[in-house]
C-alpha cells in the first residue's frame, strides 16, 4: 500500500495512524520494519490511542468493509490473487469516484518520488552474522554475498551485516558498511514447498470462511424480515 501511495502521489510528510504493532513498536520503542521504510522516505509517523481521533478514516474503512464482501460475491472473486488485482486495478478508482471529494487547496503537499530507488527501502530487514563459507542464513535458506564483479564477497566469519528482503520482489540483498551487495541463494537449501503451499491454502480458507459467515448473516436477516 505504501508503494502504491508514493508511486501515484509522492511522499507524504506524515502518516496519521493508530498504534498497531506493524506501525509502532510499543514494547521497546524500536522502529518496526514499516517504521524503517518511513524513516528512509522521510515520513513522520503520528500515532493516536483512540480511533475517535481519526473519525473520517474509521468511517471510510467501515464503508469499504461493509461493501467489499458483497462486491466480492457480485464480481465473482474466487481467490486472494484475484481480489488483490480487482481491488488495485478497479475498486480503488471506483470508491474514489463515488465517495472522494476535491481538497480545498489545489497544490499537493506530497514530495515527488523522483529517482528514489524503492528496492532497498520497501524491505524487511534484520541483522545476521557471516557463517562458514561466506554464507548467511535467512528464512530457512542459505545465501552467499556477491561482490560488484559477481565474485563471492570475502568476509570474516562472525561479521555482522544487515539483510534486506524486498517485500514485493522477495529479492534478498545485504548491507555492509553502507554498501548494498547482491546475494546468491545456495541450491539445496530452499524453503519447504509443502509449508509454502499450506500457507496459500490457509489464506484461501480464510477468505471462504468470511464469505460463508456473510451468507449466513444475510439469510438470518432475511428470515427475521
């Protein structure tokens, strides 16, 4: 969603949000992955404790949530992938045309994205140490760090580096002394495909469960009428 926002409109000065743990780490005050993305883009996160403080957003979200389940059935959406494509390609524009209103001032306060490279910003990031064979472990896979000439980057075992995995492309890169390096995944150390497929099945089941519950509520309402 952040990628769509900054690509279409530019970089906002602030994001006004609740204290969801994706946005705000309430335990130790450290930045979340999303917080790091905003920091890299120069976006200030302003959090509030109550939904009443951002009433227009809550009302807007409630409108979408009430309409979306019916429109999923109306447009015969059958999977998560279909829903994402439908929402981004059509539904956002449809909702904006139906409910949005023109701002009082014509000038945009969004900063143009220009030539900012999002590939090293919209990332899940964490620290790792170099293992034997100049490798790192990341999400049940092993990677070697590549130097600028695609040779193996030689680092001492135990050296601490930062790993960046792009949330959109899943490309894994490494940051060492403020320089980004590409990586090469080692064959034979891949994520269990059974677990990956099970996650996809679970997501599909969740969507189907929501649709079933909605149908049951509509039937119960019809009987009462």
